C-alpha cells in the first residue's frame, strides 16, 4: 500500500495517492448535516438562566472529555425560540471555527451552540467518533484555512467545502476503538495538570476566603490605589518570520490564567520604545479586548526573557509593598473575578472591552503581605509541578499523534 500524508479533512482537493481498499474521499455535507450556532440576545434577561445546555468558547477551552454534557451558560427555551439557535441532537460533532479553531467535541446530550461552532449531525455513513478524530488530526489543514489578522476564523463557506477521508464503517469503529484507548492515557496526564491548577485555586480560597463575601474581612481598595503603572501594548504588526522580538498576544494567555507560548509571533520595535512595550518578570498582563467569554484573561509574566506585548493587552505594575501580582492575578481569574470583569466589560461588535481606566476601578480585597508571599511561594511550587506534568503530557501526546497519523494512513 502506498503511504499518504494528507490530513483526513481537506477543502476542495484530493491527495494524488492510492487509498486503502474501501476508503474514499467524500464531501462532508453529503454524509453529515451542517448546522450553525447562534447566541440569544444577552440584553433580554428572560432569555438566560434556563435549563437548555448551550456550548460556548468557555466550555470548549476547559473541556477534558470527548463528550460535552454540561455548559457554563444556559439559555431558556424562550431565548432559543427567539433566536437562530437550534437544539441539536446528541451525537452532533461541534467544530470550533473561531478563537479556538480546531477544537472539537461530541454533544453528549441535546443542546444548542454559539455561532463559534459549525456543527455536524452525522448520517448513517459516518460515525461521530470517527469524525471527531478526523477533525482532531487535521490541524495542519485548518491552519491553512484560517483567515483574519487579529482573530483567526474558518468561515462558513469554507466549512461547507470540507471533504473527509471515509473508510468503511467497520474500519471506522476499529480506528476509534484504538484511538480511544490511546487517548485515555493522554487524558490522565491532562487530569494531573488540571488537579494541579485546582490545588492552586483551593489554596487561594483557603488562604484568603471566597472574594465574593470576603469572610476574613480584608480591607477593600480599588486597583488604582495599588498600581504604579498601566501600559497598553504595541500596535506594531506581528510577523511569523521571526523578525524582531517575540510578542505576546491575547491567545498566549489561557482562560485559567496561564502563559501558553506555543503559538508565537514577532514584531519590530524601535529601540526607544522597548521599555514601554516589553515585559519584565512580575508584570501582570491583562487581556482588555476579546470575545465576551474571554475578555479579562490575566497572567503574570514569570520569566527572565524580555518579550513585547500586543495592543489588546495591558501591562500592569504594582506597588509590591502592598500587593503582589500573583495574588491579583489569582483574584481576577477566580470565579468571582471573572463575573466582576464580565459585568464591567463594554460590548462592541461581538467583542467586549475593558479599558485600563475600568481595570483601575475594580475593587480588590488586600490581605497582609506575609500571606500574599506565602501564596506566591505556593504558586511557584505548583508551576514547577505543572511543568513536570506537562512534559509527561507532551510525551504521551506525541505518541498519540503518531498513532492518529498511522490510523488515517490505513496502517493500524
């Protein structure tokens, strides 16, 4: 059999190779019904707080399973009925086409989705589990298809032209069974990382109490009273060629408040502007513009290297005699902090904005500095443990990816 190295989902092309017996390229809309998502109006209170599951970017970013069975936000049936959203059947494959392009999940029960997803209701010729893995192993193709400068997107007309490599159903079942076992190992590694993050959240609550009620009675001041400087990032255009210095963008801060430097770009900054537009160890980075679910992401730059930071981020420096950035970041990334930021964000064209001025007006409980230092040491220990677990995950992830590629070459 001739090997082939294409991805199992492509657009308007066929690999010029010999396929395994019984395999074929088919138009995805011919074997699965395409459904778009939608968001009921946020301005009508009666449309939210119901019992309808509704998949959004919040859910897909934190999903640790192949199946999604619950969601953070829940509209009412009135909200669904008065929007373009539709309740999709259990087993629908939801593919994220916007901020987390390529993320995919199988609906574990009937639910709706936001417009960030293109959804595929599988017909009798294709198994949802097989399509799930086909999407997951086609990242290279999706990178080619993404459009946009600030926000990369796969547009609906492109999704309508998806073509999928389709083996017989018996082979689909065999492939998914093998990949499920391999994926289970990888997910255990991910669970270890999740537990490390949960340990840090629990430590924050144990040391400082729930910020929603401030049970320890910490004095509350505005961020403005603790800040020594806020600075918007550079407007210089980023490049992928490695010209200039690395530049931190909104996608380099995760929803949970971690740094993710896998997808980096660079930019040229004039020598005179370097102090204004670069970060140093201990700086807090605040994502001032993003989708409503992701605006306000916050992380602390914990490295010695000097990186630039882009215009959708704000660099914040504190008077560290009174407050430490690790504590502020944990506060803003807490459930209460997220709700506080969401309530203060200003909507604009499907995006939300939080200015430096609005950030400065946020109320902040201020524990004693000794306790904040204890928490900063706990953060350091958790980061060290997380790095070890991430290395183990990378190893199991590489093995899984290799197995996936073999599966879609018909070599399992």
